[in-house]
C-alpha cells in the first residue's frame, strides 16, 4: 500500500468516527424520546438533524472558564486525554479487508492499553478541578475503571485462545464459519458490561452521577473542554460497539449482497442503539454494589469461562 | 528505527528528571506516566511489541492509576509541597550525582570499547514470549503466582472488618 492510501485511510476513519460521535447527539436524544413516548428534538432542519449543528455551535461559543483554584495545566490536558486515547484505540480496528489504520500483531493488547489510559482523563480532570464533588467523582471513576479493566481483558482472552492470535484481522477471519458470540457467550456478556463501565455510560455513570455529585468529575468544566468529555464519551461508545462487533459478531463478515464496510457499520449501530436503550431503561446501581458485583460475580465467572474454554480447546486439539 | 529509539530515550530521561524535581506529588506521578510511555516506545523500537503493550497496560494503566488514587485520597496540599521544597536543597544532590557519574563513566568506557557490536534487532512475537514463559521459565511463573497469592491473602486479612448491623435501607 502506498503512503497516500495510508493517509486516506487515517483521514477517513477520523472523519467517519468524529461525525458518528457528533451525530450520536441527535440519535441518542431521538431514540430516548422514542422509548419514553416523546418526540425529542424535531424542529431544526429535517427530522431535527440540525440540533447537532446548534449544539456544537453552542459549545464553541460558550465562555471557556478555568476556575482560579484549579491546577491549570492538568485541567486543560485532562479532557484531551480521553479523546486521544479513544481515537488511538480505533486505529487497530479492521473495518473491512484492507481498511485498517495499523494492523498490529498485538492489536488487541493495544486496544486494552489505550482504554486503560482513558482512566487518566477522569482522574486528572476531577483532581485538577479542586472541588469536593469532582474529587469524589474522580475517586469513583478510578476504582471503577481499574476494576472493570481486569474483566475486560480477561473476557477477551477466550477469543484469543480460540483464534490463536492477538491480531484483530486474524480474529475476524477466524469467525468465517461461526461467530465467537456462539462459542463465547459468557465472554461477550462480560465484555459488554465491562465496556459500559469503561465508558462510564448509564447505568454505570457513577463518576458523574448528577443526582448525587452534581456532574462529578466534570462539574467545573465549561465550553469546549466539557465538549471534549462529551465527544469522548460518544467516541467511547462507538469504540466499544465496534470492538464488540469485531471480537464477537464477525466484524465485516456477512452475506454478499452488501459490501463488508456496510455490514460492519450496520452491526456497530445495533450495539450503539443497545447502549442508548440501556440508558433509557435501567436505574443506576449504588457505588459499592457496582464494585461488589464486579469483583464477586464477574471475576469468578470470567475465570471459570477461561478455564472451560482452555479445557475444551485442549480437548479438541488432542 | 534508531531515530524512534533516540527520541523516546531523550523523552524518558527528561521525564524522569522532572519526576525527581517536581514538588507536587501528582505532577511527579504524571511525569512518571510519560516516562513509562516513552519506555514502551523504546521496547517497541527494539522489536518487543508484547513487552511494550504490557508496559502501558500494567505500569501506566493500572499501577500508576492506583498511585494517583492513593495520592488523591491522602489529599496532600501545600504543606507537602513546602516539605518537598525543603528536602530538595542543592546540597542533597551531591551524593546521588557522584554515584550517577560513576555509572555514566562506566557506560562511556563500555561504549568506547573497540569490539562494540550493533544492537541486535529481532521482533519477538507474543507466541514466542508465552512459549518461553510456560516452557523454559515455568518455575519462575509459578513462584510469582505463589507470591501474589500470599499478597492477596494478606490484603484480604488486613481488609477484613467486623460485622456491623446496618439499617435495613443500607443492607445490600
């Protein structure tokens, strides 16, 4: 592949995913409204689509205020970390045969590394705000993300065992005959739960929990810095959905009447909609319930899953 | 990729110097994270992508977040920064820099030896790493497992607290 083709792929991925993240503002509000028997934003433009434009313009023109008591440098860096780490994670995802930014042989580990770096954004944002509620949100975020990273990594190892590779393209092609969601159902469920906790979406949005902590770690943020947290969250949803599709639902594979990329994005949108449905339907657990559930139920479950998968893989090979 | 190696080495050294000289513990930890990331790139440039990924996942992604977590819980304010400032007087640098100079001299002598060879470069795949971990070094892996089990048992013992009777609203 030539250098120009690489540059086009990088630009294309950036363009598509930043637009998906922005478009999700509208998608989420319309879908929530649908499930709550309302209309949602429907005035600006066709079907209310221009709400995205209006929201973005609003964020750009709001006063960007840094509190005088904040740690200025860390305060500015924190929102950038989440967007940067999620965009780096998107680099290893194969969208179709040949359309991948970096086809690493440790692609899966790279994704896990980038998602673990995303935790800094919450921790640093909450600490630098120098505000009690923000600090509480940051502490919750740190413990939640460390706990759920463990299961996230372990739940994917079953897939690695079956496909024999950390390379995401190999993992997708290993699902030619049967998707890994059939052979690894427990792994899929735990990965999805851990993914919700990693992106701290509802019902696991405990670091921001607006009814207890005002807005948690981003209480002091305004303007485009808040917008970066906002976009980072939507990018995180897209990344986790894309990852679920790649790992468990056969990535770009599908019947031949549609091109592979279309299959990939169709499947991804199903999971994005599932994220939004969870927000519309589930209440938020208490903080200690979340951590207890993780360590006492999910961790033993994922270890048993690994043990059984390993045993079956060995038995099949012998 | 010698250029990548030198750039990330310089970043790692600068970040580590910043770790030592910062007064605020959170800033020092942040520079330590930068240093770990730079070391991960060094591993990558030497052909060890698996080690690089683990460096980021475990050191930068887990251990440093825990450090940051504890530092935030202790909520060290201006007081500690002042204390750090007192500790970092110029005269405390004399001992460490003498020792560091000895190391530097040794390294320069080694580098200037006539029979110096180029750095060997070979990409080590995750498969090779796990083959040697679970083949050649299986005893070491098991011993580390024992050690971690001891740590977990100890932590569980320290963390155990007396049973309290909670109000029915607070019971899970």
